[in-house]
């Protein structure tokens, strides 16, 4: 039975087509990963779920311009995708090549229980499935970023500094492994969490970092939703609550419009409600941790909290930030953390000390050049600062960040 439509058939070929494409694009942006999770949860075949849903979107673009946009686009898409999965499952090839055909009671239709009008959010189950020990550790977080959070192989490859083809092969192998090993789509019990949780937390954190300039209603907001949902689900995992704090606090700052460094932003532009919520998550993480040393996400959230505390004190506590970065470098000495720590040293001990603290090997890392340029500017070495700003501008992907750096370079040139 065809669902009722919002757009009446024959309401204008051009207008109907534009509206249908807009509705399909909105559903893909907002729901693709969630629908994949629902479809894959019944079969264990992630690749088949993605292919079936892609076919459903193709059918939508073909049918919706003339038949109208369904009242429940997600339900329409899940129904078409489910039927596509069922066709594959029932084929002779599928019976001999997929886990479904080998399962006990294969005559039972695994798609029958999917209710297209009530689609649950199965993404956290899919997160933990992608982090299963049977999956190559190098592919776990990238697979979550693609299958659950919707990033394509090219974006993930860029984040990991590997060729797109290499990343695509890793992802394909991981999906095949899920299907062949019949890895269940469940949140594991506490005995299995220590091995799986880091990849899940890292993926949600990665989504937040990649989309930090996006609107809160887009993927940046999705990262916060997943982080908070994960923390509540696990309840007593301090690093899960710390990640919820970090993602929430990062969203409290302005993300769109001209780029302004955090220490130069007006606290009046910050979201006080999100700050309060993030600080509450951070306090819960610290309470659950007890006397143990804080983890990476708690330290990063604490760094954000110190910056945002300027709304109360009127000044940045650079000494506290240096202490926190020292602790962070002992836990997670990433290049980004070392560069940020060098910037803080430049504030506490002077620009020359900050330059000396910059780690080697950052010559292809845009924040390294931006930090070096700022430290050189503060040290009065304007000629070198101009060159560093130029390199940072070349490497900048965000046009607003590029515009900010160009303005700073112009200031240096004029002195």
C-alpha cells in the first residue's frame, strides 16, 4: 500500500521533482546512518543494508516526483530497502553466500519484524558491532565514522592521512568480516567493554572534532546526542561522561560565522545552558573516576571548562591550562595536544619558550603553522611570522579560518 503523500501528484513536474529531491536529500542527511543500523541489525550484513538503502533512495528520486512525498519518508525508505534485502535473501545466491542462508530457521523472514512506522535508534549497537575484536583494530573507528556517523571514505582517509583507496579497502574488509562472523548487533556487557569502548568513544570524538564548525542541529549535534546517550547507557563509565562533557562544552561556543580564537571570544556569545550541562557531566565523570588518574577525555573536557570559566572570572587561567596539558601529554601525547600545549607555554613563559616547545614533525599540520605564526608574531619576528602565516593559510580548509589568518598576516605586514 502506498503511503499518503504531502505533495499531490502532478503538482508541476519541476516543482515536484525539486521537492522530491530536497526531501530525499534531507532524509539522507538526517537518517541514512540510523536506517542502515536498523536494517543491518536484523541480518548482520552491513554492506547489504547500505546497498538496499541506496536502492531505496534511487527509487524515491524516481517515484516521489510523480507520486508525491510520503508522509513518513523514513518509513517509505525502510520498507523499500527491506523488500530489496528480502529479495537478495531469498535468492539462491544469497542462500549459499550470506550468513542468513546458513542460519538456523532460514525459512523465517528476518525482515518481518521491522516496523517502518516505528524505527528505533540502533546506532549505538552498530557502534559496538563495528568495534568487535574480530574487526581489525585499525578499521574499527573508521568503520564507525562511516557506518554510524555517515562520513565517506575520502573524508575518513583524509583524517587518517592515508589514500582513499586504502581506507575504502579497510572498510570493505571490515563489513565482510561482520557478515561472515555473524557478529551480533548488541551493546556488550561489562566484560567486553574495555576492548570495544575506546574505538566507540574515539569515533564520537572524531565526529565532534571534524564537525566543530557545523551547526548544532547537524552532525555536531548528532555527536553530542550519541555521546550523552552512550554515557547514560553505560551509566558508570567515567570516560563516557567525560566525552559527553567535552562534546557538550565544545558546542557551547559559536561555530558559524567569522572565526575567532577561543581566548578572544566574548563570553556573551557562549551558550550558558550548554556550559552548565557540560560542567555537570564533567563533575559526574570525576566523581565516578574517584582517586584514579583522569583519562584523556576528562582532561580535554577540563581544558575546555577552564577556557569557558572566563565567563565568571574575566581572565584565562593559563597556569591551570599548562598543568592540564602536562597531564594530557602523559596520557595522550598526540601532535595536536603537543601543539596546543606549546601555545599555552607561550602564554605562561613567553613566546620564545613556546616556539622551543613546538614539536618537530608538524610541517604538514595546519595548526602547527598557525601556532608557530602566532608565537613568532608575539616574539616580534614579523618576517618569519608572515611566512608561517602564509603556510598556515595554504593548509587551511575552513574558509573562515583562512580569512582570519589572512587578516593576521596583513597586520604583521603592516608593522
